[in-house]
C-alpha cells in the first residue's frame, strides 16, 4: 500500500473510532435551572451519593426557571481507553472561577489541574482540601462533574484540530506577539472512569449558578448560634484543670468564648487514635463537660479517623479495615453501613453522648507520604482513589447524623471535603499559614461550596497577631488554634485590648452572621465570597496596573491571566465588603463596586464604583457597607444567647437609599427549623427629612421569637 493510501486509511480509522466513541448527551432538567446528562456508564459510588446530598427543592423552586445556558451540541463526551473525555465551549471573553479551594488564584482560565483531595502544598494545581469539580463562568452558568475520581482539567488551555475558532498561526521569528499558549476555546476534562454524571446550572448571573449548586447539595449549613461565637483550641496536652482555668481566664479578662477545642491529648493515645479519654488528664469528662456547659462553654474534640490497635473498638472494626494503615492505625471503610455503626458508635459513646458539641476531623485529606496509597484495597470494593476523594465527605456526613438524630446542631472543623458537601456544618482549615493566601482561600470557598477559616495560631509580632485576628473575625469560624503554640487572645499585651474589641465585635454582629448563614441554607448564597459574585461589580474587574502591553483579544485573549483578579478583598454577607490588612502594610487599595459605599465604623461615604486608597491604622480592618445597608447587631456578650433567649437588636443603617433586610430567627440550637420553626422578619429603614424611620415586621405567633427591644441607629449623618 502506498504511503498516502495508508495515511487516508489511518485517518478514516481515527474518524470511525471517534464517531463510535462520541456520545450525544441527553439533558434532563432535574430541578428548576439544573440539568443533568449521563455520559457513558457512571460509577455507582459518586460524590453526591457519598455525601448523601438531597437537593433543597423548595429553595430551587423559589429561584424559578431559566434557560439552558450553553449550546447543547457543543458539549461533548467521548469514551477513550476506559475513560471519559468531556468538552465544554468557552467564549473569548469568558473568565472561569471555582475548581475547588484554591489559595493563590481566583481566575482559573488557562490553568491545568488534577482535582485531588490533598493537603495544600503551596501550588494551585488541583491538589487541595476540597477540589470540588465545579466551575462557574463569568457568562453566568456553572458545571459540576459528579464523580469521585481524580479529574484532570484543562481550563481553556488545549487547542483542538476541529476548533471552530482556531488561534491565529504566528511566526516566532518575526512576530513579537507570538504566544506559547495559543488561544483555546474549550474547557476539557479527563474523567478516569467509564462515565460520569454532568450537571449544568443556569444563571442568568454567576451568583444564580452558585446558588443552584449549593441548593443541589441541600443548601448551606445553618450553624448553631454558639458556632458563630469565638473558639479557642487548647495546647495539645492540656488536662481538665487546664480547660477549667482557660474558661476562667477568658471570663476574668472579659474575652468572649463559646467553645473550647481539645487537641490530640484528650485521647489516651493518638496517631493512631484510641478514641478514649485519657484517664490521667481527663478523669471525669462528663463532669467537665457539664460544668463547662453551665458556664455556656462547649467542648469540641480533635480526632483523626485512624484506629489504634489499642483502641477498644479495634477488634470490632478490623474486618472493615483497608489493606494499608495510616500512622499504624486501621483505615475504616466508612462507606460500609456495618463499619459506620461501629466506628461512629465509638465517636458517640462517652463523647457525643455526654455533651461533646462537635469534632475537628483531621488529616482526612493527605498528603501522600502518610495517607493510604492508591493501591490500597477497601473491603467495600471502592477504590482507594474513590475513598480518598470522599473520606472527608463521609466523616462529615455520619458525624452530623449523630447530632441530627439527637435534634442538636453541631459546628466543627474538617480538613477535607468535596462536591456534595455544601450542607455539612464544618469549616475547612489547614497547617499552611500564609495570611494573604488564607484570604484568597476564603474568596474561593464561596465557589467551592465550603466554609474556610483563616485560623490564627501564632505570630512573630503583635502587629501580625492583630492583623490575622481581624480577618479571622470576618470569617465562618473565629478561632485561635493554639494546639502547638499555647497562644491566647491576650498573648501580645500591646494589642490585647484591640483583640478584645474585635472579639466583641464578632459577638455584636451575631444577628447579622446568623441571618447570612440562614440565607446560605435557604437560598444557597455563600456567606463569604468573591467580589465577582456581586451584581454591581461587573465591569469593575479593572487591572490594578496597566497590562504590560496592549492585549489583542484576537491573538492573545488571556495574555495576562491575573489582570483584574481580586484576591485580597471579599464580601461578608449581603452588605459588607472586607479588605484585610497584612503585616507591614499601612495602606492599601480597595475596589468598591458601583453604588455608594460607607465606612463600617463611622458611616462616612468612602466612594462609588472606584478604587480607593485607605490608611486605617493598626486598630481597624477596613470594612465597608453598601448604600442602604442594614447590619443588625446585639450587645457584646461573653457567650452566644442560649436557646430561645431574648436579645435586644440594634439595627445599624448606612447611606441614603431606603434599606431592607431579612432577619432570621429560630431557637438557635435544634433542627426544628427543618419543620418550619423559624421566621425571617422584615426590617425596613429609610431617611425621612434627615431622620431615621425604621420598623421590623411583627413576630409570628407560634414561631420562635428571640428578638427583644429593637432600636435603629443612623450611621451616616
Ligand atoms: C494537624 C492539624 C492541627 C492540629 C494538629 C494536632 O494535622 O492541622 O490543627 O490539630 O494536627 O496534632
């Protein structure tokens, strides 16, 4: 056969093979504005199943209908080599967000990642504590791949031969604009499985797509009120007397405290864990918990899930262990109902049973040097890879169930999560300690369906201590994690008073935080999120500095991927913009979305749709409020209000536009809200002849009502 005939035959073969494998995707609208397609043969065990996610249908219905946001024919799935290749269209001017909890980047177009549950190691390459296979586009839609595998993502990097908009061929010899990354018009993913479920979320805005994703997960979590107070994690070998002394010190010095975290030393042995109280350090845990609860302070317990051969539960759990150990501890196959009963029974007995308020679920993420390898065998038959992608999800799910069956809310910490986990009452943390990157993670958490805390551990200087503390107060969990350092809020006497003021502010803002979390539960709106999700932010993604050269959209659409990327300021709830200060800074720039913005502390107008430079001094973290913004506050208290306790509300009002706000109320501790035992009270405020006129809708008879006296405060003169 001649060479050219041979080539033609080869081409035909390739075309035929492609045709045979290519799959036409059929889209079904599974919830209003959410479509699902099945490519190939998806695996039975996936992210949504591992999480046990049940869509919050009522919330999705309330969002209403929208149209399918992409061209259906341009979404393709091809089966090659037992894997699924997915391709989604990407327009010239589209930016991408999401793909999990990234720490250094917000813009994801042009990135290649492998979405892999892992301990974050300083690089945004997909290896992270929550590598949610979900992205949103600036065009106002979202895509989620429901598969518990390491998914490889090419987010607009590869150039297909059959691209409808191929890049212009350039000559490197003569063209100084030649680009080593030619234009790509697709998001592609390689799913290492014979199929996958694909979800597309309609807009029209990015926020709508994010909300739909969260609501598909069941809506965001609603923490108990006490979860939104302050928490101190103790040095790892603290004993019962140390805990009592800590509680006393907080009270005596007047610092708020809602829960104390015990680190590994509460267990008789750890790494691997016995899940038993150490009898010397904690001779009577029941009495300790009871005494603490009387003071309004709860106890949270650290654990990792690796079972010591000396744990009383070990003989029972052994048949359900994987073929590899972690730190010499058994890795329980918690996907098996029999194993769940035994393992979570051990976490319940003498812990949840005696009033422990929650867990910190550690080391379910990685890294590879200590976790089970991908060649481990699990008795359920689920692969080590699937278990790695879902272990954090399942730990959260089954611990939450321990509390749910007692009709008691919990709020804890976890080091790994994934798609499907948005409704779990857990906050992600890690050992990485870069303050700036912690803020970027907070921004990305809103795209990943998780909560993240920029925890405070230790600091070299009083300035760093205060700066870290300030941003931590504007996050899902206000926490000092002193497991190694033994630090306290007052460790740096030079700033002890400022730290106290911030901790008090956290408590004062509880009615706001609580309402914002309720909006995440019922409406899917992430309480902490990127500026890019603000409706009046569109068009504000202006580069902070002029690009190096003129960007030619035809040849070079994303020459500078970071142009206009906002990584150091974020929205906290409906009305607040937070712009943290970092050690060594005395001033910073802040980009204000369109509309008037006011200083949180003074109520003064600071700008409108512009970049401002601020010099706040060491005492203040820059915080701004929207025009017409309402912040419901309560008096600073040392502990969160108890279930049903009435609290006075001061409604702070900023700016000049009439404002309205939905104040959420329920008992603060149980799941009775799931049965309708809650209210959203309408607050309305306006300025009439320079005077403030405000009102709050009446309490509803028969529903929880914790609102005491309501006063209105005009912040802007
Ligand atoms: C780490 C965890 C820390 C602390 C420590 C205790 O893995 O991230 O926050 O809990 O374990 O050994």
